[in-house]
């Protein structure tokens, strides 16, 4: 059997070498589809790793509560794409945060509410600023680096704000002399008590660009906008062992708060994803579908080239059958050749996909994600493509009559 496989491999290699250009173009069709899928998997894996690494930095004792939709996923995604506030129907409230704080082994609970508004200083005006409404527990959970001043505390929380590094530069052209100055939001003045150090995180599990954000007390934000929607509640547990119990208690507490409604989700550990995680999943799935179509087109190219090869080598088939080769041997020979073409395309696509991923990483923060699972899936997929699209030409070759084939000349 091993000798037979080696023979088939040598015959396939000879055939591919004799038609280098044709074989290369056939492999290229497979490679484009594989490279597209590799690029998509690398990107989604990178985003997932960025979120996981951030959660690991904060601590394994983190838990989050987010509003969840009772609608089907497609409707939810459409609303997320078309709405300026994807959490506009959130039922989470400040009273929910206070109730969670009373649960055993919960050391801190901080709401996250985002509003966009214009912020003005005595020097500059900055439009479309992300204003984060939260409470004094937030700094215990996130451990944000304070460059100057301090975070809000119980004494000054109502009229104080903390500026992100980039926002401070935009408003005051400096970060080291803004403490004690004021900013104006919708006609109301707020005193700056702290400025964050540069964080420069493009992707975060709570979907906040802290460098360009302004942080204030959530009650002050509610008075300012009169339409505060809590997008997330961050919870810090006393220890990781208590997380399952806390999750159950938080779920039961919120059910009581909402009279049995369960339009929320509680997650910790690997369950925590980017708030737009469903959007990433759907978009990645759609892109993978497009890449899969190109892979099918590449498979059709393999079938087409194998049909041409069968037609050109009809006389060879007749000779092989005349000297004792069975229809099964002929079938395996041509199927083996189709599989080799497909696998070569897969290897080329794997290399091309990661080259593109590394090039993309030079202009984005997404480090290419490489795993044995992706490589295994790539080879399995190309192998299946080779078998599916090579079986018909192989069967056609195997079914040829030896006498008729001998009469055929190129």
C-alpha cells in the first residue's frame, strides 16, 4: 500500500511539473480562499485575545452585568448597526448597582453609562466627547493610572470630573496644570480633580477610549442628560472562588429588582467579551461565508483542471489498464493528484494569509493570532475540497474503457 501511494505521489508530482503554469493558477484559486479565511480568523482571534489580556490585567475576580435583548440575534445586530445607542433599551439602573453592592463577597460595583456631548474649557471646545458616568468604586475595579490629581471621592463626586490624557491636551493644551480648572457641559461647570495617564487601548471589554473620555459621577450625568442608560455594571469579587455564587446571587437580586424579568446577562472569566462581540461574530461569519464561496470557486477550478487532465491522459489511462491497473487504482491516482493540488493551494494560502495579517498588524493594534487549530482546520478544509471536487474527474477517469482509451491520441 505504501509503495502504491508513493507511486501515485510521483505520478501526481510529474503531472503537476509538466503543467506548472496551469497547476499554479489552480492552486492560486484555492490559496485566495484560504488566505481570506486565515485573515478573518487571525483578526477575530486577535480581538478576543486583546479583551482577555485586558481582563487578566484587571484581575480574574471581575464580573460584568449587561442588558440583553429578548429579540433574535439578527434583529439585535441590525439595531446595533443602525442605532446611535445600542443600549437604549437597557433596564439596568442605579438602584440595581446599590442592590448588588449589598451582596456578600462583592467588594465594589460600578455602573458604566456613556453619553456623547460637547465639552468646553476656557481655551478650547471639543465636540463629541465620550462622557462616562460611574461612581467612586470604578477606580477600585479598573485601576486606571492617574497622572495628576486623584479620582472622584465621596466628598467631591457631584461636581468633579476626571479627564483622559488626550482630552486634557485637546481642551487645555497641557495635562500638568489642569487640576482645579473647570470645564463646561451643557451650561454646567465641573471642576477637574484628576487627569489620567495615557492608556492607548484601542479595544477594551467595556468599549471605552479612556484617553478621549471624561469621567463624572453617574448621578451628575443623569441630572445633566435626564436620559442616562447604564450599559454595564462592573463587579469586583472578594476572591475568584466566590464568583459562581456571586453570579447566582446577582441574577436572583436583579430578577427581584425587575419583578422576574431576565433582560440582562451576568458573565465572568472567559464569558466576558467585547460589548460588540455579537457584531464581530456576525460580521466575521459573513466574511467567512464570502471567503468560503471563493474557496468553492477554487475547488471548481481544481475539478476543471482535473477534467482537462483526464481528457489529455486518456491514452495513458488505457495503457495503465492494459498492463493490469484496476479502475480503483486509476481513481486513487487522479483523486490523489486533486488532493495534492488542493493541499498545495492551502499551504500557499496559509502563508499568504499570515503575511497579510502581519502586514495589517503594522498599521493596526491587532497582533496576528496563530494557533494549531487554525492550521489543522486549513489542511482539513483543503483536503475535503480536493476530495469533493476531485472525485468526479477521478470517477470519469476510472470508468474509461481500456480499448477505447488506447485508441485515443492527443
